[in-house]
């Protein structure tokens, strides 16, 4: 299969891996000036889930992958890869170096034990699922400067005794 110039620029001349698909989508997103919210509308999922899927963290259905393939002019090989179960976790280092991601790491370092304590107090011994999970990220106007509102909802899973 002949690859186009965009793929050559992205260094995709060998068999594709999920990271290659992610790089190609990111490149084409910029080239075509596509917004994640627009991709999500076409895919039929939230912008948060769709973005995670396009960045290689979720498995798409055949229909979803084909839609993304058309939007980003992906080769068939990429469309197939989008339908496979990914290896989850996308950070290149244990402590993130990207400033925005590092601030999330900082939030967990500072407030993680508080979040854990309050969840356990309310629900008991267990975890919040990242599988049965939803997230909403939006801009919130504020006179002191716009705020980032992040809402997460995950199913509580109690630890079982056996």
C-alpha cells in the first residue's frame, strides 16, 4: 500500500503501530483545522472519549474507526488499528514533564490522600472505576480569568471479601 506525503513526514514508512496512528491523527487534525468536538459529533460520543480514542487510549467500533478514518484521511491499516484493544497509559515518564499534565500529577500528589479518604468515608473500602467512567471538560467564565471545569464520574467498586 502506497503511503502519502503526510505519512512520510510523520515517519510512517514501516508497519503502523498505534502510536503512528495517533501521530498521524494529530498531524492531520492540525493540517485540517479540525476540533475534537466536531470529531466527537461525527463519531457519536463525547469529546472526552473521542479524544482519548483518537489519542490511542480507547478501542473504537468499526463504524467509529471508519468515521475517524474518513475525517482524517487515514489508510485502511490505521482504521483497523483503531479497532484493536490498546495498551492503556500514554505518559512517557513516571513523573510527567508536560506542564499541564504535571499540574494534574501535582493535584493527585497534594489532594490524592484527601480524595481517597473522602471516597472511603462516603462509600467504604473500594475504588472509583476508570472503566465505568465519564468526564466532561469545559470552559467556565470567571471575572478573575476563565476556569477549567473538569467533572469526573466513576462507578464505585467495593473490595470483596473472600
